[in-house]
C-alpha cells in the first residue's frame, strides 16, 4: 500500500527531487519528450507506468541522473525498496550527492537493513546533507530511533545547525543569562540599582543584555559574542545617550574580563574602561566597572553591582 501523498517522507522526497534537479541542471539539457511524459506519469501516481518509462530512458541515456532518481522514487512509492536502492546507486555512481545517499538510507531502513541504513545516513551527513532535511522527523527511520549510532548522527547534525551550542568558548558567558535584580556594592550597599534580563540569542551564538536602571528608569542594551577567529569575546553596549562602547576580552579565572581600546572622553582625556563579570555562584554575579586616564597606572571604580537571580 502506497504512502499518502501528505506523509512527511513523501514531502521530503519531493523537496529532495527539487534539489537534485538544481544539482544536475548544468549537466543536462532540457528534459526530452520521453522524460516529460515519464514525469507526468510519476506526478499522476502511476508509478508502475512511470517505472517502465524511466527504465526505457535509462537504457537510452545511462548517464541521466534525473531519470535514475525518479526511477528510484517510483520504486520507493511502490515499496519496492531494494529496486529503489539499485536505482539510487546507479545515480550516485554518476553524480554522488548527499540527497541520494539519504534516499538510499531511507530505503535500507524500510527494508529492515539497519546497519546499511545507518551507514548511508552517515555518508549523507558527512557529505553535507541539506539542513532542511530532518531525519529525526522522518517516519522512514522509525526503526532506528533507539539505535545509539542514529542518536550520534542526530547530534552531528545538530552540531552543524547549532555550532555555538556545542562550543565551550561560546558557552563561557552563560552564567550571566537569566533575569536579575541588581543592587550596588558601593556607597549604600544593597541599594537597588536596576533590573536586567540577559537572553541567549542566535541559537547560542550571542547574549543580549536588556538593562533598566532603578532610579532614572534609563535603559540600555549590549550584544555579547565570542569570535572564534579572533579567540576573543566582544561586548557592544549602547545606552539612551547615544554613545556606544566597544569592549573585547576573555574569560579567565572564573570571570569575563572586558576592556576597551583607548579613546578620547568628553574632557579630551585619553581613557580606557574595564568591565569584569565575576561568576560568584549559580544565582550571583558581580559586575565591576573601572576606568583609567593614566594608561592603566591607576584605576577608578565607576560602579560595583551585584546581580541576584530572580526566583
């Protein structure tokens, strides 16, 4: 019994056929009348007739990868999995591509050949399987869900989709993520300074600060991210006054340590700013801000904040 046209696997196959058509567009001329007729049979779900038509085409044009692909999908649609595999392997011998490898894996899985299915799924991923293809949601792999190797492949795919989530460096500032009440540690200790919501953004590749001071109600934001090429963290801060501050730094000794390049302040002095976030514990962060106008010989405390995680 054929799968319904609305099934997730059938939808994926049609997407893959589109990708394959683009893949081979430069290698082949416009479809011949026989190919057009065969495609019409396939689209009308007359798979047995389509198989005959595509088989004839492959005999006349043995390097027609599109015909081999459609022949494989026709066999798949009739649950003739081993014949589908043969067709896809003919195609891949001419023009290897990850979508075809994926199709082979699906047919092996449905033919209850788990090892072969996992082998070919691994090959598809190694050869840059398109990111829109999600094996975890494909019903063809239902029998593989609990297989350790299948789970490993899914992790490999997720790492490619969300590389920052698996980067130890990109995770160094996660201790600051959360909703916080902020109090001052200078002057009147414990006096409310404001609130801040720190969000993980861009699939873990960035951290967005949303600051609101307590008294004046002023707001500000900063974008924080780890640049793998530079091997540094960066923070770009902008407040309501229109001024922007750019920091760079590293995570070291339990703290995120930022510093600016020298710049001219409003008084014409050359100064630098230093900003340190201490990871005290799971519910406490200290933010310590300093400035220097003598090239770091002495530092003045600008503010000293304690972040307390909201329950």
